[in-house]
């Protein structure tokens, strides 16, 4: 054969498609997040939000729309950018966000995620708001930070009625105005907080920022603040609750970005934090160079004043982490329902069933706990509910947030290699997963706060055990677990060293109690078998034999496609 002969044209059969795309799940989009979440529907109804079913269904449809889901991806693909000065050299301290971020903020605020329990209090108010926040956080979690802070600031600001009169109407307006202009030009504002400093972190008593009275001083009076803050999220908010040392001790202040005369307040952003996750939300380092602020609450009582805000932000951390778990379970179970390997659907294979069921149990327990606390917030005039809130909030914030990172990873592993790709939501869920565990007080801080509650409000422990004991007699494993836990609280020697163990078990006790009382038998049985007998396996997917994994998975799986 002549090596230099012309090559004949290729046959058409070699130009055909290389393959047909098979065995891939449809996109989990254009579905109703509320109507496809049986656990949420049951919990919302049980805890008092039955009258909001239509509202939650409408919001669930919005949250599950493909266009809304796309906003989350776009907001994270385009990080906020800081501009210290304009092109003429004027100091502006402006953060430039992608339009997708602003659209997510608009959806959140126009739907009252920052306001509804304050504007329409009563039975079911906090439960409804928590359910909507839970749905919205599944779309994109980072932008929820300023939503949470605006919501949480209200109880603290109300401690200073004259300031509340000036600010509250605009804080609670169901509207979004992102302009960097004086708050006097706005009908709707957002609120942030600035507590921690370089040298202290969670130990705010070590703060060095000083507050100098401009006249007589005292509650509601004007001060100038000089110092720094090491970690300020959402620095584009219109005002901030700030901790600083007044002459009479560490105090709380409301500091606007602009002075009433329209000049810029000397609150200067130094740089944005370079975070591993939570990237759609700007976090910053700032310096205060005589920034105008007004004292909120009593002088020297800054921590008790701002703690009302912190308690609510910690509650939102619980909601956000529970939401991350739900989205991870939805993605993993949806994928496994449609994907086959080794001759069978993934969701039908015993080992994968063990993992999926375990992830679903964790998610359901987290939501049950969270919405039970939401109901307690709706009934703070009831002594039992008030005491339960005081102890169960740090316990839940610690436990639910801490369980989320490995949960996100295991869901990612269920999907496999595609779960690591950035066009899948799992990498974002994974990067976001440690945030709530660390922010608003890390795990150790929550455990210490639990011990503080036991010391200052000992009746809170009785309320907690009374609540948990409502499930006594339903499962022998639970009864034994609760008996052992109560016995261990009779000896508080070395209690700080043992705090994590005790707080772990408090969380498990309340979660088990709620599931035994309210969830299907197969869910409660599996939780008691997998969490109380063994105190939880080293990894997800270590549930014992004899549980109804298929039923648990079916309950958790959205039916899409």
C-alpha cells in the first residue's frame, strides 16, 4: 500500500454523537421546597404555624424555582468587592455586590424574614418565620447574615425606647434599599453588629474600643467611639450595635454609617475578610475614628443589652444549619433515587440506604428541635417556655451546627465525583457548613453558656428535663438514656471539662423526645437505636440492623422527575 496515498473521507458513522447521556438524575429545580418536605410541613403545623400553610407553600415554590436557585450560584461566583474611595478621592467605604445578591436580599426582606415576629407577634409567628428562613437558606445561606442581624437587633434596640422610636419603623419595613446613603433618606434599613476585636475574640471584656460622651452621657445619649473591630459581617448595613468601654464600663451603642447631618461617620473599613466559605456575604475589619453613636441600655451593661440580639442570631444559626442539612439530604436522596450502579438504584442498595437514612434522621431531628424552640419563642410569657429557651438555645446551637460539616461531606460522597464540582450545590454547602458552628460563639462558648445558664437559672435544667420526659415510656432506650443523663447532672465536679459530653447528651435527649412524640415509629426507632444505644456512630451510615431505612429515605426524598 502506498503510504502517501490520499486518506479516504471518514464514514458518516464516525461523525455520530459519541454517546447518549444516560443514568443521570434530572436537575433538582422547579419544585416546591415546602410541599416536597414532609418533615417541615408536619413540624410547622405541630408547632403552631398551621394558619400559614398557604404562605409557606407560596414561598416554597419561589425558593425552589430554577431562577431563584440560579441566584445563589451567581451570588457566590461573584464575590463582593470593597471600594474605600471614589475616583475623586472621597472616602466612601462601599461594597459592590452582584445583582443576584441584591435580588436574594430583596426576596428575604420583602417576605418579612427580618420582621414578621415583631410586626405580627403571637402564636406561630416565630415558627412561620423560622420555616421561611429555613426554605430561603437552602437557596443561599451567606446573604442571610444581614437578614438575621436586622431581625435580631430589634429586642436590643427596644431597650432604648427613644432610639427604637427613631429606627424601628424603618428596620421592620418589608423593603430593601441597598444604597450607600444617609439612613434619613431611606424608608428601609438593615442593622449589623460589631463586637469582637483582635485581642479578645469571644472574650469581649478584653475589648479596647473607647466611648467618649459628647455631653452628659448615659442611656440614649451621643458618644464618639474610637477603636477597632476585627470581624464585622455585612459592613454595608445602615447601622450597627457596637460594644465599647464608656467611663462606666463596657456598654452597647447604636452607630449609623452616616451622621444625621449627612456627613460620613468615621467608621472605616480596612479590608474584606478572605473567607473559605460564606463568600457572598462581605465580612470586614474596621476602625472607628470618633464615630458617632448612641448608648443603648444602661452604661456598663453592654453584654446584657446585646445578649438579646446574640440569642436570636444563635437561634438563626440553628435554622441555617438545619436548612443546610435538609438541602444536603434532598440532593443526596434525589440523586440516589435516579442513579443506578452495579445493577440497582443507589437508593435500593443496603449500604447506601444506611447512609441516606442516617443523614435523613439527622436532618429531621435538627428541624424538630429548631421549630420546637421557635414555638417556645412565641410563648415567652409562659415560664416553662422561657426557661426552655434559655437552656435549649445554646445546646441546640452547639449540637446542630457542629453536626453539619460531616453531614454535608457525607451527602457529597453519596453523589460522588459530581458532588465535588462547583456546578453542584454541595461544595457550597460544605464550605458553608462550619460557619454557623464558629460564628456567634464557637462550640466551647456555647457549652460555657450552657453552664452559665445552669448556674444563673437552675430551673432551666428542670424545664429541659420536664420537656424531654414527655416521651418517657415510649422507648426503653430513651428512658435509660434520660435516667443516666439526669444522674450525671447530680455531680457537677469537673463540669467544665465534661461540658461537651453533657451538652451532646442534652441535645440528643431532646431530639429523641421530640421524634418519639411526633415522628413516625420507624424514624423514632432508628434514632434511638443509632444515637442513644451507641451515642452515635463514628461516621454516618452505621445504623444498626432492624430499622426501616427504606421508609425513612422515602419520607425525606423530594419527588422530582
